[in-house]
């Protein structure tokens, strides 16, 4: 009996694919010269992974190009706020928390939210089944992240007499939110995402394929389903405001004196830290001989951890960390990065998580 299952909610391996290919070749009376071990799906996963980061680069470059070259969007760009991040013990606590929070959300099912969305009839709101696993994880992480942000506000932030603009939330010198700035950042993000997914639709029409890797990816948006995606996109954008504050204000590293070097270090640091907790759990699932329960895909079964809620997360979280950091440094505020990456990651969650509908 093969315990692995062939659908997007679980992990599969090459042995299962070999069996499926062998059966297909035996069942169809047409000879196939390709051996079952020559499995192109593995190469496609690698190409898909590279393509996802290329797609991210396209989105980031488009956002910066429009911000710099279109007069209407030019004033989105602000000076990068001063570096007043947590230091010493506070920074250590924040780093440990960033690794631990995903594990806490996994063990608790985002404090029961995963179970609630999986068992209740939510009607129009959050009704996309499998997508709710990643969605609830994002919400749980945000709740915990707000606690760490409050730690910063009342410690190093208070010591540095941080103002609203020091958090990248408004223009320098202002003591209240600038909704004109927020509105322009949102409009630019919508335009960038529209351009990106229109391009993706053209690619699929021409090449007949989309961007897919490890049960996560991007594909053209079906217009008849977009209305069901909107609640996810709205909540993801809100969550990404807080995650951007955590990564780029609270855990901002001391400067090296070189802006380019600081940018690269920040993107690598935030991306790896953002993915560490989930990666640890997947390592336990895949490399510590923890068996998969038939019909359920439960890793660490004695603890009852459902790893299907981990599907796609390391890749999506690395994309989120890289993109949010880059756009924060290029725009000087959290809004453009939060809106753009929030919509992008929400679409990644729902486009490859809607094979089961609630």
C-alpha cells in the first residue's frame, strides 16, 4: 500500500510517481520510451521554484519603475526611517520569537482558527477550503507578531522617542496617517499585481503552463472566482502591514554604512528568519523518519500536528520576506510592500489551495 496521496494538500515522493507512471504505461497500449525513473516532474519543480523568484523580481522591478518614473506615484517614495530597531536582549527575544511563533501556530492550529474555518459554513467569507490552512497561519502569526511589536514600542521605541513616521507609516514630520499616501500605494500595488498576472495569463496561453513548485505557485486568476479571493487579499494586506513593521522596524539590523549591502543583508536575514520555524517542522516531517498516517498526512502523529497546513509555506514566506524588505527600503514606508506582497501571497494561497471548496 502506498501511503502518499496525489493531490495538492499532501506531500508525494518519487516512488509514488514511479508507480503511477508504470501503471499508466502498462494500461495504455502505446509504447512509451521514457523510463519511469526519468521523471520530468522533479525538474519542473526546480524550474517552477526559479520561476517564482523570477516572477517576484519582475513584480518588484515593476513597482519601483512605476514609483520612480510616473509622476503621480513619485511622492510615494519617502526617506527611509531612522534605524531604531530592537537591540541587545530585545533583538535576541525577537529573533527567538520569530522562529518559535510558526511552531506555536502549527501546534495550536492558529489558536483554533484553522479548525473553525474548516468546520463552519462561512458562506461567502473565507470559504475556499484548503486555502484556510495557510490563511489561518498568517492570521495567527500576525496576532503573535503584534505582541512583539508592542514590546518594541514600549522599550527601544520609547527610548528613541519614535514617532509615527519612524515606523514608516506616514510622511516625515507628520503625526497622523496620510491617507493620500496610503491610497497611492494601494493603487500602485493593484496596478503592479494586475500587470503581473496579465503577463502570467499570456505566458500560460503561449506556453500552456504556469508557475508551480512544491504545492504552491501562481497561475492566472479565473475571473469568475476573483470575488471569493477578495476577503483573503484584504486580510493578508492588513497582516502584512504588521509583518513589515516587525521585519523592517522592530528587527532592523545595525547599518554597515553601505546601503546596498544593508539591503541585501536585510532581505536574506528576514527571509531566512521568516521561514525558519516552518522549515524546522518540515525537516522533522521529511528527514527524521516520522511516518505519514494513511488518509491524513499527519507528521509527529503523537502530537497531532497536521502538516498539510505547512504546504507551500517556506517558499511563500521567503517571497514575502524578500519582497516586503525590498519595497520598504525602496519606498521608505510599509504601505507599498504590505499591499503588493499581501495581495501576491494571498493569491498564491488561494490559487493553489482551492481544489476543495467549503
